[in-house]
C-alpha cells in the first residue's frame, strides 16, 4: 500500500493557484483511474483505488500548506506505513513550466508544505516535482504561487496532468523512468520527420524540360547559297 499526497490549500479561492498543482494531479489520477469518492479523514480529503498491481491512497491535506505534515503523518501512522511509502506531488519553482522530475529524499528548498512534512515523517519520502517556473525575484514568489495559472498555461498544464495520469501505474510500481517518459510524451510529443516544406518539395512533380525547336528545311539552290554567302 502507498500514499500519494498532493499539496495545496483548501477552498475554491485557491483551487486554480500554482501552489495547488499537487491537488490538481491527484484529482486527475482519481478521475481517470476510477478511485472511490473523496471523503474527509486525517485532516484532509482521501480516496482509494488501484494503480497497476498497487493499492494506493490519495490524500489532499486540508490543514493549509504550512501544516500539511500533520495530515500526512496521521495517515501514515494509522496505516502503519513508513515515509518511503509516501509520494508527494508539489509545485517546483526551480523547474520550467510543464517539467516533471521524481526525487527521493533531500531538502525542502524553502517549500513550506515540504518543510512541514519533513518535521512529521522525516525527509525520506519520494517527491514528484511539478515545474511552474520562477517569477524572477525572491520577493515575488509568495504572490506568484498564490496566483491562478494564466489562460496561456492551460495547454501545457493539461498535457502535464494527462501525462501524470498515463504514468501513474508505473510510478506506483516503482518505475520512475517509465513514469517520467509518459509525462514527456504528453508534454513534448515526438515530431514527425521532415518539415512541411521538405515534404512538399519531395512530392512536387518536376517541371517539364522545354522542347527543342525543329530544324527548318533549306530549299535554296547551290547558286543561291553561294550568292547569300557573299552578301
């Protein structure tokens, strides 16, 4: 059994925030893979289902971001699991929008949700880092993460969510490479070989060569030819 945790803040006010991309990922997994209805437990919203051969519990803490570890720790201990059975989906400032990386252990890099989880279950858990980009200056970060995704972000965001859902079973079964490949295939699908211009050039019929002019018959007499030569 495993626990997949999505980080975010509860309530409709925050639903579209960049900080809530972890909630979005879990909602997509639950919907696409036929998980049970969400219910309130462990200071959060939980549901359960299967991904491949693995039973997985999904948790969206409702303690607000800074206290996420309370909910995660309570659920983990109830099911007698360890921190290595926990995977956390969270926003990542240090990755470009749409990028996805899986990491086991390490620091929290100032992320308040991860900081709280560190305090309650240790740092030895798996993270799925979901790139949202950086606003450029440190003092802009708080407003940036608590702002909704722009309309122009919706295409890559939807591709990212689809990729996470496609690879969810591989992630649950421990194949992080296959999971990341599933995401990449959605976010950066392979391009067809050759450009449109090249294909057009290859299919265009060659222009016909101009016909050679037919020779004109010379009907002059030998005497006329000789006279014309000296004119």
